[in-house]
């Protein structure tokens, strides 16, 4: 059963709504019973181990994958509706650009394929990185190619930008540059961003919303500032080699016992009282605990879990 955080969530129009979304391949379910909401204007970190269903979820949102069951809506419109096409842009890790095109030709191609194209914005992003307009894509560095890919994405003027680890092949300096570019452009336009990444520290710096998936199911969703404070990291002495009985009133996400000492990541249910040390975990620590414990009950901040919200308002 999913738990619901007691912290205050954020409202607004929903950029993404999934209801019972599932995708089955011959080998089994890649996604199953995924339901969540993402408010518009947020930068959402999509987190999960390899094979968790992240790329399948993004593929469904970009119409590259046909769901087996359930529904996915972008800004209230079913993703199968052609009206959603101009509203999103997708950028994957491979960044499929034509290597023989020049930068200028690449941007001109973007203008011809997208009716609402913003050439001024695309050229501004390229110029800011000092990328020569007459250089061919194949001669650019990884950071320069990523910048051109971002120029194509933002030139489309999307309401929703979907990113599948587009910066994973960049060096730390280029990653920082592209992260700054992404946040600045998204803030200026009010663009909703969903970014899949294995770099947890990067997500902590950039994202204000979280969607955690494991084994094809949503494990945690909602405002990061609401989800993280629900947790506490406890260290103390075991009781007869086991976790203290006082912890049974709380939800133990993950625990480790070494000798007479234990450490546990818990979701609070009221005050924490006991002979142990309590510390506030970082976002990275909370994410890692949930990724290592896919059987822990799912947690939704207010507004993020569709069924929980509708049950409260029924």
C-alpha cells in the first residue's frame, strides 16, 4: 500500500499524468501500474537502476512506445493525441545529429521541421558556447554537440522537455556548463523538465521534484522538499541482535546490523524516541536507500499520487 506524506504539496496544472500505465514485452513487464502526477513548471529527476523502466516511461511520453495498459496525459491531453507533439521535445543520450551537417544547417533543419521555431533562442544557445556556425557536427566536441542538441530542443519552444541521460558522456566541466544552461533556459521559459540521470548529486543540485522507479513501479514521487524530511537516519544499539522494538511504529526503508550496532533509514510516524542517534539524511542517501529496497512501501507527496488524492477528495 502506498503511503502519503503529510507535508504540503504544490498545486498547479499537471504537465504529466499517468494512470495505471503499463508496458509488457515478451520478457515481462517493463512498467506496471504506474500512477503519478507532475506539476507544470518543475524540474523532475527520474531516478532508478538500469532496467527499472525509466526509458520505457520516457518512450511512452514521446510516443515511441505504445503502452499495454493505462493512460498517459501531457497537459491534460492523451499522449496518443497528435496535439501533444508540438508541446514536448526529447533529447536522449545518443543525440542523433547529422554529422555532415554544419551547425547552421542543423538549426535551419529545426526551423523547417517545427512551425513554432525560435531561431533567435537556438542561435543564442549556440553562440554562448562559442560553437562555430560553419563547423560540421562531426568535428565538434561532446560538450559542443550537446549544446547544439539543447539548442534544437529549446528552439522548438517546448512546454515539456524530456531528457534521457543526455549529459552522461560529458566531462565534469561540460556537465556543469550544460546543467547551468538547462536550468537558465527552463527558468526563463517556465519549461517543465523530466531528466533521467544516474548522477544523484547532479539531481540534488538541479531538481525540485522526484520520480523514483524500481522494477517497473513508482516507489517515490513528489516535491523533494516534502519527501526528504519524511526520513531520518538512525544509529544505535540492537536489541538481542535485532532492530529495537520501538522502531516498529515507523516504516523502516533499509537497515544494516554490524555486531551490536544498527543503522536504519526510516520514514517517521510521529516522534522518534529511543536510545539512538538521529540525523537528517541527504537526498542522495534517501534515494539510495529506496533504490536498494524496492519492496519498501511507495511514498507519494500530496498531489503526486493520483489514487490517494482522489480518495481524500471523494
